């Protein structure tokens, strides 16, 4: 039954619980989300529900933290009210679908090219690969697709390994496609000798034009002249031909509606040193050729590929059939992207070249190194990926959904501190110099800190602008004051004079955060925003919030999680005077 009384009790219980776990503050969106997960039928009453939540949230936020906790304890049958087990979490209940079995065990592979740092899209692919391997007690192969030496670096091999380790993924086998380069050469020769491929000496512009016109070139027309074709094949591998002078093309169908099948390139000559093999090899297979052959030889049972390869799957299977190699089962899924947050390596490299960003771990990026630097937890990424399931639908989920999962993980680990943006001096007349001990977390044992206070404080300009002379407010976790005078210069608040009242806890009293002049430090928080807007680089995608923080922050190690109360979650940097904003 969803009576008004029942709804009020539910809203009140959720608001109190959330506020008590978050330093005395909750918000409408958080409460609404929790309620709808428990009672989805209330969506039909959304307008009145939001009104009710707004009233309750405002009332709860006016309570002191200890009073919130006591109210929660006094609430009858609170466990029953908040019992989430009665209705399974829709995100957690979604599992990856079962795989179609091939008669052998499950072997998956993750084949990244070491031409950049892995990103959130790679995370989705490898997490799904890993999850299926674990579901079926199978194996996961990490295979570096390193057949394009012009773009590959040793740095990227290591970056991929490090990021997979951070994600908690331990491949059963690690190998390089380049390890099998001679084997791939032999299969390429076999395909050509069998008349299923041919050597083409046309220039790239001509090839492109004829493919669009669905016309065969003279190299293919003369394929029946096997002697000529085999002579060309020998010349490719003996070094007669140089880069851009000859390629090996698959004999497909130039009239095929699928343009991929119009005689695609299988091998090309690349005159560039390989990061592992240096200049020992010049003939390199394309991914279109190497992937199916390697998958078959490696014993891959299920080739999990993003939907972008949909048109290439025909070629993948055709190559295996022509070579009479075992077919893995191809399983497709959609890519993972977010609006205005590109993951394209090409775009990232261009931004690096232009100086718009300085590194692959820039906090505005969705590379895994950037997300780690920004304070995202691997567990959150994995949960988020699995919550999406194995769908083909090309959707861009809201980034806030990932933030929400991350928030649940980092919340109990984050030290609570005060940070005052754009500070204004507050003088409290009649206050005593003293030391107060504050908890570093409202519910978890993260220690305490001692804060020295006098009569001089600093509060944020945003809070100051909401104060009025004669108003009584509470300095959070300290005491109550009365606003006596607001000093204004040039139309702006310059300072606030107040007087000490008492330490009693009053219902519905406004609370403001503060830092003491005896225990503060200048602090800077780097805030990343969406990298692109309207498909253009956002020049304001990285901003700074300057202000004052509790001096205790200087004692924290780099990469410590902090929730600056009423500002958001942050992670400290190597520079002790700065942090990176994660999310609210």
C-alpha cells in the first residue's frame, strides 16, 4: 500500500540514512533514485513525490548530524522500511547471457593494438572476455595485435599490461601476434598459391576508385596467370618490392554490397622498425588477416567483437574457410562511449599534438590511466560494464550512472574535510580559542583530527551571500553564532562579524562549513568537465577551484580519497596543495 503516510515514512527514512552517512547532508536526486529503485510504481506520482522529497530533505539537512542519527534510531521498523532485499537491484540482477557452447571449453581473447593507452571501451571488452572465461572456468588470452610498426611503441605494451592489472584482470596467456609472424606469412602464401589472394601493384588511389566502382583491377584479372602471380609473391618476400609498391589482396567479390569484401588488403610492406622485432620483418598482415588466423590457432572458442566489426565478420569467416581452419564462434556487443567524452586514439593523439592536453592520463580523458588518476575504482568500472549486459544496441549511457557506482565504493573510504571556495573572513566575537576533535568519517573508523580554532574563520562566498544580519546559524560540528554585521565594499561582501551564541542543537538551523585561521592552507582543486561540446574541443574543460582547506589535508598521502563536504569527492595529488575532483 502506498498511502501518503507510508511514502512519507519511506522518504524520511532514506533521507535520514543518507544524510547520516554523508556528513549530515543529503539531496533530492539521491533520495529519489533510492525510492524509485525500491518502489518503481511511484513513477506515476513523480511530481508529488519530488515535492514531498524536497520538503523532507530540507528538514533533514537542517538537523545536526547527531540529531539525524538519533532520529534514525528512533524511527520504528527502519530495517523493514529500507529493506532492499525485498526487490533485487535491477543493475545487479542483470547477468551476462549464457554462451552457445562449441563442444570445447571456453577460451576468450583480448587483442589490443599497442598504439596508445587503453580506455573505457577497452575495459568493457576485456571485462566481458574475462567474465566469460571465469564463468566457464576457461582461459583468457591477452594478445597484442602488433602488426603495424608505424604506430606501435613499447610504452603502450606496458600501459596495457598495467591497466589490466589495475582492473584486476590476470590473463592466462600473454602473447604477441608478431610472435607468429612467420606462421602468418606461410598462411598468406598458401592463400595466394591457392588462388584465393593475389599480389596487387596498383596505387592506393586507383584501388580505392575501383572498389567504389565495383571494378576489378588488371592484377586480379590476371590472377589466372598463376606464374605471374607467384612471381610477384616471391618478389614481395625477397625484398624486390618496397613500401607502397605491392600488397596482397583477398580475392573476394568486387560486386558485393559489403564493401569490406571487395578484395581487401591482407598483407602490406612497412618500412619501419618494429618495437620488438626491429627491422627483421617488413611484410606485415592486416588485422583482418591476422585476427582470424590467430584466433583459430590459439584455440579461441568465442571471438567477442564489438559491433563496429559487424561488416568484417564475413571476411573473418571467409579467410578461415579458404584456409580450412577451425571457426571460433563470433559474439558481438556494442561499444561503450559517453556523450562529449571521446575515446578515439586518433582524437587523443591529435589533442596531444595540438597541446590541448599534455598526457594520456589527463583527468578529462577516459583512458584507464586517467580514470585511475581521477579516483575511479576498478570495481565500479567492472560493475558498470556488467550492468550494461551483452547488448547490440548502440547507446551512450549517462556518465552519472558510472559516477553513482563509483560513489558507493569510495564513500566509506573517503575522509571528510572542509574546503572553502572563494573565502570570506568571519569574525566570531566572544568565541574562545580552543582545540576541537572531529571525526574523519561520520560512520566508519577513519580516525580523528584535531583542529585549533580562534575567533577568526573563513567561509565560502556562496554561503556568505545567503546570510542576513540578525540570522542565527551553526558552524558545522562546532557551535552556533549570530550574524551581527555584514561588511560590504563595492557591492560585494568583504567580511562578516558575528557573535558566539551557544553549542545547543536546534532543529531547522542553517549550517555552514568553515576553516579556522589557526588550521588552514591554500588549496586548489582541479575540476575536469566534458572534453567536447557540439563536437568541438571545450576550452573550458579543465578549471580550478581555489580556496582554503583544513591544514590536515597536508598530512595526507598522494592519491588519498577525500570528500570535501558540500563540494564533492576528490583525490589528492603528489602536490600536497592540490587535488582532482572526482564527482559529487
